[in-house]
């Protein structure tokens, strides 16, 4: 009789592991992000001294400060700026600030802040 239980232990363990997924909570699925509701693009102030950066402020506001068009394209496609070529001289000399806000609950992830939204 004890030998029978020894053979059932592996089967019981497999059954418990297989059924544990039934009771587990499914992960929250993040909706796809496709656009910003509003965006402003302005030349950087000539007296700006704060460097260049882009960041999410909270979950709904994307901010770019003091980026050239060449730098924006490179950031959008995760490329070094040395791989971006062509265009008029101003693409590497004129600097811009961008502020963009999302309409919904979810903003872009770090991998699609710029690329998916048509900003750059």
C-alpha cells in the first residue's frame, strides 16, 4: 500500500503545479500607446543653461529639452548620432524643446516615447 502512495507523489505534484495557474491572477495588460493628445515644439531659449535631456514627468507628460533634430532622430531610433547623416546644416545646430501630453491613463514606455508618436 505504501508503494502505491510513493508512485502517486510525482503525479500529485504535477497536478498541483498544473492547477496552480488556474488560481493565479493574470497580469494587467498595458494598453498600446499610439499618440499624444497635444504637443508643442519650440526653439530652445538662447540663454538656456540646463543641458539637454528627455524624460517623462509623471505618467502623462513627455519633455524634451535642448535637442537638435539630429539628436531627436537618433534617440527615436536608438542610434548613435554619428549614424544620422544628410539634411540641411540646421538639423545639427538648431535646438528644440518639446512638451507632449497623453490623453489617457497610460503614457509611452521608455522604448516608444518619441518614435510612436510622430514627434520625431
